[in-house]
C-alpha cells in the first residue's frame, strides 16, 4: 500500500536530488530513508529511481508516483486548510516587511498563491532601506518580517525558512578569478558593492570581513540588485549576495561566483512574528507555503540548520 509518507519522501528526493539531503529534510536517518524506499519498491515490485545517479534520476515508475505525490499532497494541504478555516475563521491581517532586499522574486509568487487560498486575509507590504521592520513588528505595526538578522526582541519569535550560501560575485576577467574560494584578505583592495544599509546588517561584513579585521578599499551602494550585478560585470567592484539571487546571472555567463572561505558562509533566512500571531492558521499556512516554494524553486538553498 502506498502511504502519504512515501509520497512525501519521493517529493523530498526530487527537490534535494540526494538521499542524504532528503533524509535531513524529513528528519530521518539515511538508513531509515533507504529502508523505507526499499520496502516501497518491494511492495510495488519495481525500482523507483536509478541508484548512484548524480543528479538522482527517477525511473518511469518513479515519475508516475511523483505525479500522484503532487496531486495527493496538494489535496491533503487543501483539506487541512479548509478544516482550519472552518474551525478558526478566515479573517485576519498579514502586513509584511522585508529586510532581505533580494526576497521579492520568491515572496511575490508565494503571496499570489496565498491570496487565492486565503482571500479574506488583508495583505500589505512595508519596505524601504530606512524602515526598521523588527521594531515595527514588536510594536504591532507589521505582522511578519523576512530577515536574516534576528534580534532578541521581547515577544518576537523567529521561524527558520531556509539556509543559503552567501557568494561573492566577481567579473569573469577579475584577477581573483583563478581562486577556487576567497579569503577576507583577498578583498582588502576591492570595492564592495552593497545595498544602502548599515554594515552590521550585511553578511559580507558581519560574517567575513569584520571577524578578520579586514577593511575593503571602498564601499559603493545601490538599491537595485541588477545594478549591483552590472557594476560587477563592468569591473567596478565585487558584491556578496545569496546564491539563489546570483544563480540566474551565472547561468547567463555574466559573472562568476566564489565562496567566502573554503567551507562557505551559510546564513539562515527567518520569518519573524509576534508570539500571539504564530499559532494562527492563516499564518502557519503562509509559512508552510513559503518554505515549500523556496526549497523547490530557489537554486542552491537547503533546509535550515
């Protein structure tokens, strides 16, 4: 018999591309996950994916089960959502603010899906580089903040969404191009291109340069991600952005990227909410949608932790 846990396992395999990462996402050991898959294949008397394939490839039988998995999990989520609406009502407010200024390209598709599922929820956005979202959240002016920089505020909880690698973008002909990864001292004579926010809120300073005591030759700011990339392309400096932001420019061969240090730097993106809001069904459903969308569609991200 095919169980929902089997379908969720197949979806995790498709989205992560490996048994190890799928096991982590499902909070299972790799051994337990392998046993579950072998048991399912034994019941069905067929293999569902090609062993030792990189990236992991599904057989025709596996692809057919993935279609079922998408249909069933969507129906289950819809039923759970409808039950929550019946139990708790549909009305509510979700005013959002973003500290991660690259997040609109995944947040807006999530919001569009969410609008269709919770049409009675009042949605709005607050943004701007001089706006302080977390204090506004604590004071009740907004209800949810997307941030990678959690602050200890009374009554505020942080829900991890996903982890991403902070990558350093350089021009394809940059002198640092031959290096496999960069050390802080490599940027001592470079201009760092950033968003116009305080340095202590920027990953490249907080996690990379400041701990090493390195001060770059200069800092240049831009409010637009595309402009930051164009400045890198033209040799005006380097910038540090999430891997999923830079992936499309790398795919177009506009820039090259390098990790910050041999192991790379992997911050976590959070949804910050007031404690009293956290259990609301319409809030929980938004968090579930956001996590699922990001882990499925953003290049290079992984489950938090």
